[in-house]
């Protein structure tokens, strides 16, 4: 996905907005341009405006659903300091998550500058405690480093005090959960395409930036997880979603636990805020393009905040926080996988239908190499889409995916058909694509 993003961002460096010298207004351009540019432009050139609308809709919904994870994770994190939260009723738990979500959403109502400055500060607040944790974990390793090669087997109990290598039992890897978690953690490379028009030299900047991002992403997971594994208190086979807090307390007492809790809350706040900011402007951009009801184009006069879009997106979050974390993550992944399948298909189609478009960076090799590189991500995405749909048939009504995904497919197709896309923004698909191909060639 990173390679495809690098190629198409340099071939179609558009975000549908005018340029500005102000860096804060440029941030707004990025957010506002989500629906009018970036990967929706690629899909529009490849398959026309109907599918470009689906791409924008799927991106918006996957972002909103993803945002619903962070209030739940934050409440779980706080429960380490306030154990009484674990004893709350279902209604009280929902209210605590709703309060956390509303607190996280406040910056989105206060303007772009606050969110932009907050993201820069949060990056330091989140990173430093994990650096301290990693250094302390490696320095106080409780076991030899062969722990990093261990694999859990079916006969390894979660409450075991020592790891026992099994020779007869099969490896107990929950492949569905593993793929879902890895996909969710490594998702989002295509998002940078939405501000390609603001980059001075995307042909050089994008490949380099995406490579550095990929390396930073891998290190940010591998280093702290490895440090926790070699420290191994609690042991790695008993880890849950909040085991970093347990590791921090064992390693550095309440001091390190407090730092890790602050980092976790800051991370959840930052991811929620940036996600909500993006999806709110996404919905507003769709409304201003004629692809969504005009009410979503409403903005506050003083701050330019799209308050209707923020309110609708936040309301959907409040609906989803009642569901199990794994169900919400699965639903977000399904819809995200849908738009990424469409992206990969668009990349292949554009290499065939618009081969003469100048690509400052292109995936090395011929069209056959590009197709080969898309096989693995397409297989993973297809599995993530198929698995929940199979559950819908076998046990309808048991998870968030069972009603959200079919609703998205039916409502999105019906609305686009009723809207008679192409809209005023896109014009005639075939003619527009042909003219754009000649212009860019």
C-alpha cells in the first residue's frame, strides 16, 4: 500500500484545493481535501465518480468506527488507577465511555490551530515514556533473549508461571485476531495522498517519507514489545490489551505506570481527535461537492469548524462504544479493507488505462510486478471482508459488523444511484477521465 500510495500521489498530486502559504491553513487544506482529492481522485480516474463516492463514504465510515475504539481503550487504561470502573453496570460503563469521547471531541469544536499544535505536543508526550520503558525493559531483562523466539501452543495456559515448550500440541495462533490487529495497527498509508498538492516535490518527498514512516512504524511496535517480552513480568503469554500498564508497574512502580498511563491517554486522545477531524471535514467536503446533503456543509463563522459533521460523526461514535472492542475493530477493518481493495484495483487499472501519465515515482517493474505486489494485501483484505460476512450468515445480529457492513453497502449504493453521480463536482466520468489523461500525459 505504501508503494502504491507513493506512485499515485506523485502521478496525481491533487487535493482539490487552492494553495496557501500558511501552515495552519495548509492543515485545513489537507483535511478539507480528503473527499475531493487523494485516493478518491485515483478511483475517479480509474472507475468513475460512482465508485469515487463509495470510496469517500467508506473512508468516512471506517474513520468514525475506528474513532469509537479510543474512548473504550482510555477507560480501560484509567481502570488501572480506578478499579471501581471494572464493577460498573453496562449503562454506567457506556456513560463513562461517552464522557471520555465527549472530552476527546472538544478540541474539534475549538478550531484547527488547537488540533494542529496539540498533535505536535502529543507526539512527544507519547514517545518519551515508551523510550524510557524500552530502555528500562532491556536493562532489567528477567530472562534470556530466546523468549523472543517462543510461540504459544494450545496447551500453554494463560496463568502459567513459566513457559513450557510443547512438542505435541499445535501452535495456538488466532490468525483472524492477528490479521485484524496487524491490519488495524498498520493501516493509513493512503491518507497522506490527500495533501499531495501541498508538497513541493512529491516525486522525491513521498517515497522517502513513506519509507521512513514504515521504518518508524515497525520500530515503534517492535522495540517496546521486545523490551516487555524480555522483561517478561507479567509473562508474554498472559498479555491483554492493557498489559503495557502491568509491565510498567512491575518495571518502575507507580512512577512509570503513571507515565505510561499519560502516554496511553495522550495517544488515545490524539488518535481520536485527528480521526474525528479528518472524517468531519471529509463529510463536509462531500457535502460541498454535492455528494452528501448540504446540511453537512455548515460551518461555524468564527472557527470554520464543520459543527454539523462533527456532531453526526460524534453521535455515531456514541452509538458504537457500547459494542465489544474486537467487534468494533473488525467492523472498522472490514470497511477499511473495502476501500483499500478499491485503491489497489485503481492502481492496476490506471497503470493500464493511463500508462503515459508522468509518474515521478513508480513501483519498480512492469504491470505484472505491480499485480504481483497487490496479491498479498488483496488476500489479507479479502479475508478481513469475507470473515465477518460469513459470521453474518451463521450468527446474524451478534456483532457490530452484522448490521453496519450490510447497511453501508446498501445505503451507499442506493444513495449514489439516487444522486445520479456524476455530480456537479465530477462531471461526465469517461470524458473527464480522457481529458485528464491527455492533460497529465
